[in-house]
């Protein structure tokens, strides 16, 4: 088995789509000129990928899990653990984790879910929570702030479950909610305990924060006080084998989305920060591509994701999505010029479709192209939803991608004799 | 349901490949002129097959298991039982079986793994083993010689496991090894017992053979003594339903590889010997094809395998592989001329790819073509990796082949009403 070969999965987030009347019945990917992507398809091995399974709209978290070979049906227990990992909490199996906002309430009514996008003072507010709510019953309370109004909460103790309803109402102007066990929860007792503790945490966080000096100052300055913490997206942490152990590949991740970055940390990948990678339309795609090339010097495998195509899809803005796809194409052009393809296989895909006509993720298959070492080129001549459908790779599922990639890298183990 | 139709799976071993620069970017299968295979593709129903799953390099044993419809993930416990069955031992569920070599050692050092490819005398050496080592603890020792230095060992008794490390170091000039339980064995107690008995067998076989008259004579003649038995490839025998029971088809196998022949015997297929089938480049492919035609007179289903394309792949010798593929094509031409296709469906495939650029099995999909009774021809016009990718059968897995074949034979049972 080879030990000196490299692999890359390069993802245009939400880059797949559906035909649009305003684009003469083509998709944004087909309508946009993409010379680098087309070259990868023309000289590579193409196909379509169902991130989870045909027709299942994938989240970014479940899609990336599947593409990295971790079955989300088996291991996904909510986004919370990835979020918590992303803000630096060392989540452990059995923990229940939440994404949180510092918010503004009057009584129970949510006035501002983001507390005026509070920039400063959350460290002091967090210190008050640490001091006043170290535990509830036999459960340890772990709380850490992230950028602006964002934070993460982890409950650590025996018999907890993520099968509880939300506290955050997700809309302003209404009361925040009492968490309850989900109907039909597999562990109703654990869910009841978790909901009780979570409600108690929210109540005591409000007590700790409402009259806090930071919030007194904010009120004086006419800013909404960050006087409560609203958790959402409960998730139970499961034990995932580190990616380098699973595949015997040293692995790096270069992404712009916190949630996916948290997954990378969870899988013990080296999560690499790139200056200029903003996650927006203004992101520096060449900086991202350069970081991939650099990471290949020290790693066997790199997963990279450029976020902006997904934004245009969610906004229903075909032109913005096409510009974002052009960015992905420029990043791919940089790879074409700077990667040693005699020992590197690059796989291009999207984590899911975000059609402008849907303005959300859809369950349509996405085009894939493998390029470089070990590929068997087919007759596909451009990178697009229709063109790739006749490729030699056929229809793969996300869960099969790492096997296909490591096979081309010459690093797949033989099963049998 | 029909009872008078016939089916054939005809396998060019390792016949799939990857494009080679020296063949102008074509594969050996694409580069070689194959009029008979091309006719089967042109008039047949084509596709690609992943023997196990996309990207998984298959062994010959696991690939043939899957193609015959026995899930290797569920039933494969090492090659040993197939090897033992192939040399005529009636392996039973729970047995742990090994392939063995008569070897030459000085002290613990392996001087010749094949004891000078000993031609005669292994019967007498085997008799000594039978006499001196009938049992160890509560385990029966079953040992039978095969051709030259080859033999098989079966341990039969309670609580055994195949999860043990090798005795045979696989390289000459180094000491042979003490078998131990594999790390993380599911049955550590069974593995410990099996390793202990195996080590004792090796020690006592050395005692029984070292001063044996056969070896005294060999030493006098300047030949290396066959003074030890080195087992390898432990496998636990599992209970596999005979193929004729599973599909209601009387079944024959015509192959050149001991390992696959052992699988056929294990599945209670009629394993047919063909004079001139050498397993090498000099094999008589027409004799093999004639044997298939003859076997169809008395059997509903025949699996045949011509070994030589795999050899060129392992040797990285494109020209040899192309000549071997030409042999497969001539055998297929004989089938085209001599089979009654009004009642026979023939399926052509490889058990896996052995690309000359890899010199080992790869996890790439192989081309398939169904020809004759019950097929739906598509637009594919030649038999090759790229050409078959757009065929009407799409991408199948090995496990789905027997269902596809029996459907075309008109011998698949309806599921439902």
C-alpha cells in the first residue's frame, strides 16, 4: 500500500441546484463559465453523489459527516456537540451540548434574540454564570462564549438526553419556551431530567445576568441588555473515531462554517485558519486554495469548503450564486496549477444542493469529479448536474466517497485474499 | 417459472484496469481487440459492477462469494476454510482452517519456505503427522497434503477462533513466529486457545519431521529437508447454504484457482477439472470454454474463471495482460458459437480490477455484459470500463448479480403478489 499519496475533497457549499427559467432552463453551475471545474470533469472520473441517500435533503453537518465516512443515521445526535467543540469546549461522550445566544428578554418575552449583536462584555457575563451556576443537581454546567452574541453550553452528568424541545422560540416578540421531553423520546426519563436542568439553567442565567454591571451599562447606553441565555439545537455527544485512526491518514480541514469546523475538531482533524476566509461573498478563495496546497505538504488528506455558493441559493439570488461558483472555479484553477497530481487525487463536490428556486437545501444529487492520481477518465466534458450523470463513477452516496478516494490514492486495504 | 433455462457467469480474473500512458490512455481491455466480448456488449445489457462496494479492493475469494450472492461482510472469516476444502478436507462449521507449507528451518530460522518445492514424500511426512499428532488438548488435528509443498490444516474442537497472528513470516531468512491472539479479538479466550494449540502443532510437527527418513534422504541428496509445517491464513469455517439450495439451480464451477475452487466445493457446486487449464498464460482457453458448454448439458448454472489476465496485472505487464484478455475473448467466441442463447443467459465480468499501474487488486468497478436470453440491449457498443459505464444495468454490486441473472433466466421468484 502507498504511503506517500495525497487526497483532497474540495466542496463548494450548496453548489448543486435545479434548472431555472431565468437561466434558460440551466442550473447556476451549468450557466456559469467554469473552465477549471470543467477541466477536472473532462480529464477526470465523474458521477453524481447523494450525500445521505436519494431525495434526503442533507444538513451541512450530516453531509460532511457522511462524506467523511461517518454514518449520520448512526452517529448524528444533533448539532450541539459540533458547535460546542467549535467554541473550544472539550465535549465528551454522553454530554448534551447546545448552541446558545445571549438574548434580551422583558419578562418572558424575547425582545432581541441577539442582544443587539453584543460585541463586548460577554466574558464578564460568562464569569457570572461560571460563579453562580457551577452545577445543577448532579450535572456540571460548562458554558463558553464565542463571537458576538454566540455561545455554547454543555451539560455533563449521568442520564442525560438530547430528546428535548427548544427553549429559544427562534422568533422575536414571543415568549421563550419551557423545554420538555420530546414526544416518543427513546429515553423519556433522561429527557425529563435534561429539560428540567436546562429550564433551571435558563432561569438562573437570567437571574445572574439581569442586573449585571455590563447590562446596567448597556441600558444606560441605550443598548439591549444581554440578560438571558437561550439554548437551542440540543445534541448528545457520541464517541467518533478520529479520522486519522480510521483511515490512517493525517488530516486537515479548511472551512468557513463553525458547525463544520466543530465536526473537524471532533474528528481530531487539524482545523486550519485562513486569513481572508470570511464565509461570505467577499471571501479570499485564492487564500483558501493556497492553504490547501500548503496543508498537503504536511498532511495526507485535506477537506476544504467554500461557503458562498450556499448563500446565493438560500437568498434565491442566481447571479450571486453564479459569482460564488466562479470563486470556487478560481480556487480550483489554483489547485490545477499548484498540486502534484502524480501523487494527489482531488475530488470536487458540493455537500448538498441549495437551489435558488428552493432557497433551502434540497435532496437532489450533486455532481462529483475525481481528478489526478488513480482516476479513470470518462466521456463527461463539463462539470454540471446533467453532464456528470453519465460518468464512470455512477451514483455514489456520501458514505462511499472516502473509499473511492482512498482507492484512487492506492491507500485502500484489500478485503480478502 | 422456467425450469429449462441456463445461466453462465464467465469471469476474466482481474480483467478490469486503469488507463495506461503506454496504451495512449486506454486500459488493456480497451486497447486489446476483443470482437467476441464487444459483440456481447453490443447485443447485450451492460453496466459496471463493484464486487464488494465502491472503492473496496476485493480479494478473489470475497469477490466470488459476493458474485455468487453470499455476503462476504457477513460470512467471510478468512481464506483458510476454502483452501482446506480445496485439498479435500471436509471442513465443518466452527473449524479453524489454515493453508500450510512444508518448509525448511534451521533452529527457528526459515531457510526455504517451500522446502525446495518438494515433489515427493509429503504423503509419508503427512502419515507421521497423523500418527504423532492426532489431537492437541481437546482439539482434533486434521492435516492433508496438496501439490508440491502445499498442505492444509484444520483444527476441530470447541471454542476456537481465527483471530490469531501468523506463524509463517512470509519471508525467508527470518525466524518463524509464535502465533498470538490478534489485538482487539472479539473472542480473546478462543483466540488464545487457538494460538496455543497452533504453536504446539508447529513444534510437534517439527519434532515429527526433522529426522524423518524422507528428510534424511533429502539431506543426503543435497535437498532442503521439509522439516516443519508453517500454517498461515487462519479462517473460521461458517455454515454456507449450498448454492443449489439457495437458488434451486444445479451448479458447476470451472476455475483455475485453488482458493476459488475451494469456495465452489464449500458451496457444494460440481467442481469440474479441465485438462489443459493451467492457470497460467499457457492455459487452454478453448478447453475451458468447451467444458462450460458441456457442463450446461447437465447443469442449470456454470461459473467459469480464466486466471491469466490477473497475472499480467500483478506483473505490471500490459502486453501479457492484453494477450490474456485475447484468450478470454477466444473462449467467449467459442461460447457465442456453441451455446443455445434462446434459453441461456451469459454474464461476462471480472472479479476485480488488477491494473498494471497498481500491480495489485484495486477497488475500481469492472465492466459487465449480460448476453442472450432475457436481456435488454442498450447503446453500449464495446466491452470496456468506459463504454459499459452508460449501460442499462447501471452500477451493480457483486451481491446483486445472481438476482439479475436469474431474472433474465426467468428463474427468479416473485416477491409479493
